[in-house]
């Protein structure tokens, strides 16, 4: 297994895990917050999508993320995190998440090993390869909050 295969495995397995964590949740479950003052799942899903498209992928040479739906970033801004209404459905979030992830995986396929070692311009993850790995860490950080919501809602433990 090479570096690109490892990164792709991480991102594909995270996509599958997030889909599994959402599988038995309803649209009415998504505005549940893991804790008082924490963002609900709709905001977190929106944040994952926006971060991948607008923050992480621009640091990757040749990345061509598809544009987000009109108003999507504003719908998931700091100004809307206190609202529990006006968000997309679970299926809409999953479709967009999967589409964004597919674009990221296609970008990885086009990179060379040398591309992974290029400077990303981001101090926290100095190379392009580390930026791509950071996407996986970011997914998992939020997935941990999804599991707390699942417990709060009395859903079964999946792992």
C-alpha cells in the first residue's frame, strides 16, 4: 500500500462511518446537540462539507471541488448555529458529503507521490499529504460528537 492508497482508505472509511452513524437518524434527530452550547449535527455536517471544499481542497494542487449550493455556507455560518430550523435533510447532507468526498478522492488519484510532499502553505499541516490526512482527522473529531448524539437519542452502539 502506498501513501495515496492509505489516504484514500482513511477518507473512504470515514465517509462510510459517518453514513453509518446517520443511517438510523431522522431529519428530526439532526438538530439535536451533543451538549449545551455545542453545534447540532446539521451544523456539523455543513461544516465538514464547507471545510473540505473551501478550506482543505484549495491547498491541494489540481483540486477542482464542485461548488457548494447557493447559500449553503451562509446557512451554516456562526450566525445560524443557534437555530434548529431551516436546514437541509439528512439525505441532502449525505448526497453532498459523498459528492464532495468523491471529488477529493478523484483529486488524490491525480496526484503524484511528489505532489504529496509539496508545501501546502498551511502551518498546521505543512505538506499536501498532511492536509489530506487532516481531512480524515477532522471527520473523526466530528464523528465523535455524532456518537454522543446517538447515545442521547437511545440509538444502538455501532462499534
